C-alpha cells in the first residue's frame, strides 16, 4: 500500500502516474486532495469546471463532483479503462482523502517528483480546494 501526499502536485500529471501504478496492481491512498494544483488561468479553469457541474440535473446525469477528493478520483478514473474488469479492479484499489485521516497519520507519505509544482514556470495555477469551494462544495 502506497500513501501519496498530493500537496503541491499537478492534478493531471499526478493522475496519470497514479493510474499507471493502479493498473500494475498497486493499492494507493492519496491524502491532502484539497491541495492539488490545477495549471492554467483561474477564470478559465473555473469556467471549464462550472460547465461540467452545471450539465445534467439532479435526476439525470452526467453528475460531476464538487468535492476535491471526488474530483481527483474522477480524474484518475478517466485515465483507466473503468468499464472493463481490469479498470474496475484498479479503481477499487484507489482511496482519496481530504486532509490526513487518523488511520494513515502514522504511515510514511511519499510524493511524486514528476508531478511537482516546481515544473511550472508561471504563476497561473489554482488550488483544487479553492476551486471546489467556488463550485459550491461544503468540504
């Protein structure tokens, strides 16, 4: 079981690396999902996610999450074949948490250097926790 600290990691890069590891059979827990970074301008990022959440209705989908842990899980789900048996099994090995849960507080958390914010040379980024609060999340 691997514990990944998502603090200051770029969402897409982290999701692709985690998806590869899940498909290889590894069990992964991601902590601090609200501190993930989305690259790009704040207003265009918010407009894109607002369009996703406004689509559909309460009764009929598609339903797009507003909470940061669910957004991270949905992003990773998009990078695995979740409709096939191997993808479903891989997705079931993933757990995403807001903050650090008590059962994982004693575990050694790793980070992914390939997905770190230091790769960005600009200051155009958004923290996922701020985005989900603007979308209406009550996390």
